[in-house]
C-alpha cells in the first residue's frame, strides 16, 4: 500500500512551551533553595524517621489517641452540619433561575467564591488567633469551609433543575416557598445530601490536621508528640488516623453512590 | 370565561409572538388551537395564567384581569386554572399522591403545605381525581416509575385537584404514542363534558382537534386566521381550511390517523 506522507507539524510553539516550562521549574527550584544533595540527605533522614514511626509504633499509646480522634470526627460532624444548614438557603438565593433578583444573587456568588478560596487551615489559624485554641475554632473553620463548598455545588444544582416542574407548580397557584418545597427540593435533595457527605469526607481529613494550628482534635496531639520527638507515638497516631479516615471515606462514598 | 382584548406579546428579545389577539372562549367550550410550530400557540396559552406577561391588551379569566393580577390575587386566579404540559412536568421524585396533593397548595396557608399537612377532605379530592383518570392504584408509587401516559394522567389528576374552572393543555399528547394519546384526550373531553370545565388545548394533530374540540382556532404568525365551530363541519372542508392555516398542505405527521 502506498505510504501517506503528511507534512510535519511545525513544532515551534510546542518547543517554546517546553523551554518555558523547564525554565520555570529550574528557576523556582533555585529560588526555593532546592538541591539534589540536600534532597537525597533529606530522603535518608526521612527514611530513618519513618523507621522510628512505623517499625516500632508505641501501641500502648493507642487508647489515648481514641479521644482526640473522636473529637476530630465530632468537629467534622458539627462543622459539616452547620455549614450545610447555612449553605442551603444561601444557595437558593444565589441560584439565578429561581429568585431572579440579580441584586441578591450576584454579590452572593461573589462572596461565595471568596469563601471557597480560603483554605480551612487559614481559617483555623485565624479563629485560633481570635477565639483561642480548641475545638471551637476548628468547628468554625470547618463550618465556613463547608458552607463555601456546599453552597456553590448546590446553587449549580438548582440552576440545572428541570424548570418545567417549577412552572407547573407556579401554574397551579403555588407561592415561592411552595415551589421550593414541591418542585426544587425534591429535585436537588439527593445531590444536596451527597454534597454534604462529600463535605464531611473532606472535613474529616482537614480536621485531622487543623489541630496543628491549635484548633483541636487529633492534630493537636500529633503536634505535641512531634515537638517532643516521640516518633513512635506519632506513628500510632498516623496509622489510626489513616484507617479512620479511610473507613469514613469508604462508608460515605458508598452512601453517596446510592443517593444519586 | 376567557377573553383576550387586543392582546399582543413581544418577548424581551424582540420576537413578536402574538399580534392583536381578540378571542372569547365561552364557559364549557373545548377549544383546540392549531398552527405551525412557532405560530404562537404556547404563548397564547401561557398568557391565560400569566406564566408570561402581556405586552399590551387585556386577558380576562372568569371575570378577573389576569394580566394585571399579581401576588396573592394572581395565585388565586391560577388556582382556578389547571394546566398540563407536553413534558408532563410532574415532580418525578415525589409520590403520585404528593403530586396530586400539590394541586391543593393554593388553598392552604404555606406552613401547612410546607409540612405536607393536607386535611382529609383534600386527600379525598386527590383520590377522586386519581380515580377519574383510572390510576388510583398507583397512588403510593413514585412518579418516576410511571410510563408517559400514566404520568400525564397524574398531571391531569393534579390539575383536577385544583377544582379548576379552566383547563389549559399545551400539546398534551405530543410525547405519547397513538393509543395513550386517545386515552388522554378521552379523559380531557370527559372532564370538559362532565364538569363543564372550559378547556383550551394546543394540538399538533389536526384530526384530534376535529375529533375532540367544539371549536378550532388557527394561529399563523401570531395572528388568529381561523375560528370555526366543529359542529356541522365536514372533514374534507376542515382539511382544506387547515391548509390555509398552515399555508401548505397538511403533513403526514400532523394527522394521527384513525383517530
Ligand atoms: N421565552 C421566549 N423568549 C423569546 N422568544 C420566544 C420565547 N418563547 C417563544 N418565543 C418565540 O415566540 C414565537 C412563538 O412561540 P410559541 O408560542 O412557543 O409557538 P408555538 O407554541 O406555536 O410553537 C416563536 O417565534 C418563538 O421562537
Ligand atoms: Mg408550543
């Protein structure tokens, strides 16, 4: 069969891109003080540390990890719950297909976008500075973080509903609250619950490290043991946290799959 | 029962959907509206319960100026006007009963309906409505489990639960097969005849108009170009008239056949 000859695609743009990306990587590595030797010795040191954490973890310490772990989960539950509760009405107001008041929805969406860009860790440090260390600051950080996440996902769901059902309710004399109750909530409830569970999963992971800035939970214990260089205990904490997070993720995503 | 006086509708994007509509529908009539796609049939229907606003002119339903009603007044006017749609528009994630009961929301304070606390007489109204369209046995089924024809019957039951004076139907059978089409149209006629509910239906199939309506109105490019009572009209004459409304011979798919 005859060979088909296609003119070569000229690669100037691609080559320039590669060059630029390479320059950026090398440039930032130098800026960050990256060195191969330093990295290698770091890896060695890290390996020794990992050995101390996981080769002989202090299992006797495990019972004392339970309480802070439970506290972490509790923080996540409360934070998720409050965040989701506030997120729902705000999402309804932010959706542009229902209330249809751009003077409300536009600024609201803008604020929600800002909320979502602040990491939970930053919020937590802020609240620790304001309200002091402890679970309260952590819960507040998680609630606001969850609020940002869920409200955005939910108003997008509301905007994607079948509007025919809304019109049908309006046509029979329903007011807006009735429309919400009978045409919108039934359509988005499964998604909303799913987002809430997802928020919970994210929160459990976030809550596990929040303690690092003093916002309660397992992270706080982790940080203390690390500062005392009790790597055997740190190992126990990491292992238990890992399995708890894994179990919660597993259960929660199983439920979510059945929801939608 | 329904009166359009010099009604025009221009959509915000500048599309002129209706021009100088004058139309009176008497109580108990079964009015079929026919016309090409885009002629303005849905627009006309949706002005009757003010799902859209008139640009000029007046729309009066059962003595009320619907085009000026707002808020509570509008909701009370709408309560008397049932509407069914091509896409059924029942709430798929609710039970059949909840769907039909939602037809009663305008009769009760919001707090009650939000909690789903409908009084027993309302439930009886809902059951009876379901019985009218022979689907009472599905009362506890989830609406999404029903076939298209069954969903449209639930939609009719929801409209019946409103205890309406007027029934609007926007291409109610366009998504249904010929057999369920006849069923659904039979129910609409039965309700029209037995309850005296004034009915206005947009129909795609011209022979359905001939079979079910008492009067046919043809719309072309936003104007009423045809308005004839069915009584005494013979079939060949009717089809010749339809070609005027459509500006071309009737297409194969615009006749259901053996209806
Ligand atoms: N919401 C809308 N915005 C702008 N134009 C519309 C809207 N709805 C309908 N139209 C236009 O108005 C005209 C009449 O539409 P419609 O009443 O839906 O016709 P029919 O129901 O007879 O097919 C069409 O040209 C259509 O494109
Ligand atoms: Mg239409």
